[in-house]
């Protein structure tokens, strides 16, 4: 029940922000979420003996989003600069026997919780930005929900027992079906609202089959992202990354699927528009 109530509160807030929120607020919210998740991730690395510079790393994550907002074309340059700063800091501040683990933990946190979420505000800036973000969030959420129930009802064969014992192949298939179903509903709604200028929901810039296929690709990426975070948590010997969200664990537990799904959606759009 905690899981359901938390989702019922957060989902409408996220969608409202997607459709009516100003760009600066969306960037600020995503940056805050990334920083909270980075804090949880760095806590996981401490369980494996690392002591990365938390405040500096979180500052780099926040400034990465600020730099992307101000100079979007220089994002990779800014990311590289912060990687160098973290490396130099750990080189001179960490004990020599811990320099490698501290540097790699902080730099990976900047990549894993910063660079992978940068596509969210970038997607919002696209021509049909609200539609793309709604597509991303709803397909990921639907896939996660259907996977849970399909796994409970039909799950017998474990998919990756060493990484996530509760995940089954039935749940994985159900997740894909749920994502495609929600994508179909979104496409139907966008057609219905086509003449409603106040509704910013449009997928008319690509064929229907493209969006349905993209739902599958995004869903698979989301499932891999979920498994990747499970592997990191198991490596640290914990079940959840935190306790901030009742019924969901930590922030990192809630956004793990987006960490791969968001970049995949961004790259898919870039490839389609370029080729």
C-alpha cells in the first residue's frame, strides 16, 4: 500500500511538471533528484571501502546540470572538466591506498547519476518535448507495474537470480507488453487531442510503428538499468539504496530504470532525426 500511495502522489506531480513546468524548474528538479541519488550511491561505495568526496561530487553533479542549462552544446566538455577535478582532488586528498577507489567512485557517480539524466531536460527542449517525456515516464512506469503482477502470477523461471532473485522471464515479457500497451494508448490520445491546442501531446512526427518499436527498446533499456542497479546494490551488500520513498526504497531505487531508458530514448531520437 505504501508503494501504491507513493506512486499515486508522485506520478501526477511529475506529469504536471512535464507539461506545464518551466525549463529552469525541470532542470532544477532533475538535478536535485540526481544529487540525492548520487548521495545514496556514494554511501553504497563506502560499504566497499571507498570514501569519495561527497560534497564535491554532489556539487559537480549539480553544476553539470547548470552548465547544460546554460551551455547545452558544451555538456561533454563540462563533464570532462569535472572528472579531472575529482581525479585531482582524490589524488592529493585521499590516502594513496584508497586513491583509486575514491576517484573511480566519484567519477562514476558523476557519470551514472549526472550524465545519464541530462537527456531529461534535453528531451523537454525538443519540439514535442512534453510528449517525449510523457512517453518515457509512462512506458517505464507501466512496464514496471505490469512486470510486478505478471511475475507474481506467472513467474516461474528466474531471469537473473544472482542479480535480482524476484525478477522472472514472465515479468520481463509482461513489462514489454505493458510498455507497448501504454504507448498505444498515448498514440490514441494524441490523435484524439490533435485539434486541442491546449494539450501538448503529439506523436505525429513519426509513424505509429516507430513509437511502438521505440516503446520496446526503451522498456528493455529500463529493465537492464534496473538489473544494473541491483548488481551495484548486491555488490555493496544491501537490498535498498535508501529509505526516502516509502515502499520504494531510495531515490536511486526509483530512478534506476530511467538511468538507461532516458539516454536510449535521446539517442533513438537523435539517430532518427539525423538519418
